[in-house]
C-alpha cells in the first residue's frame, strides 16, 4: 500500500516532499523485503539480523520510503503498547535525505498511523535534533554496553533470595512486574520474546521480585529486559547470562550510569560502546524519583532500543 510520494520541497499533510531529483513513495513496511530492510540497517551500521527485523515486523507497524526503482531509502516504525502509549523506532534515513526532511516526513506518517497518544523513543545523536524539532523532550541517556563477557565472582543474594530458571508458570508474574516498570502492558511483545529467550527469576518467599531475559541479537546475544526493585537484584538476575556467554559477544542497554549495576557490567566486559537519548512526547515516560522511593519495579535493561 502506498501512502504518498516525495515530490515537493516541503512536507505537507498529503505526504509529499521534494528531495533533489528523488521521487520517493511511502509504503507499508509489512510489504518490504526482509533482505532490503537488513541492507538498510547495515547501511547505517546497525547490527540487526534478518531475524531481528522479523521480530520487529511481527510486533510493529510503519512505513518505508521507496524510490522509483524499488530501492529502500528509509524506514520508520511504531510499536503499540495499549491505547495510550507507543514507542517509535527503526527510523532510518540517509543523512543527506534526512537533512532535506525525509525523516520528519516518515515520522509524521507513523505518528498519524498510531493516532493521538503518548510516544517514547531512543534517539541516536544524528536524529535527536529532528525529534526535538517535533516537540519531543529529553529524559535520560541509554548506555549501550557490550563486549566479550568476562564473568566476575558470583554476586551475593540478599534477603533470602533464590535464583532459578523462568518457567511457564512464572509468565503472569513477570508480565505484571514489567508492566509496572515500563508503564504499559507489553504482553503481546513477550509472546514473541519468551520463545526465543532464556529467562531467570529471583524469588523471595515464593514471590517473584526480579527477572531477566536473554536472546540472540545482532552480533551475539542481548540481555533484556531486566526488571528489579533494586540494583542488587538486577545484578543477580543478570549474572547467570554473563556466565553462560563467557568469552562471547554480549550486549545490554541500560539507563544506569552511577551505581553498582553499570560498574558490574564494566567489570564483566560490557563496556559502554555508544549512547542514545530517551525522549518522549505527550508526557514523561521514565519513572520519577517518587516511584523509586516507593520501591516500584524498575527497568534496568531495555528489551531493545526500539521496544524500550
């Protein structure tokens, strides 16, 4: 399905724009060839495999910009987490086209598709100014930590906690923890994550108080999400995945900068490789100080930069 063509110098409400001699058409991303999407992300240095794109398409909606001979010139997606909140991700535009308005053109279309709601996203340095021009506000920094996993000594468990593997009977409990930490239900997303992930839960008195997932992604494996009330528990549920991937490439994206959790990651071989900026439109996304004082579950590692 085509949504409009790029043939004018300024973005208008009908989705037209002039990009030098280019004529671009917006099409439903669901119709795009996986290999072409993979080539698009490779072109900007992103690590997504075709299988990673398949998961994105299964859980999101969006558009691609296509030129007159069928080449993909850009993409943008949105992920539905209930009637009031969505994340935006996989916004890929070559710098020359972004400078001429292609990025905002695609963003406007995906936001129109999603309808009136609150949005959150994680912006690269190149795209942050674009999102600010559209009214998005800066919240926090995300640290992309990665490297060859080098496990440290087992961290202590506190308060009578015990670790075990995630079982099907635990799903309801971890979904509730994640919804509280994330601020919206991600039940549909977890239907895709759980079959391809290994999970760890932390239990106290027969109650699950923290969990982590780890799956294949990009160059190796990705730990996330990690949800816990405190950093000791976050470290505890992360450590088994670091042990399992010793000597292998491992990645974890976190908003933590000055506490024991990022120190643990650095000591385990997961150094900061890059950063992106969490931004929101229509209301604050991240937990405030009062939430943390009330010991609410918190997201210590993202499911991905696109999913949050």
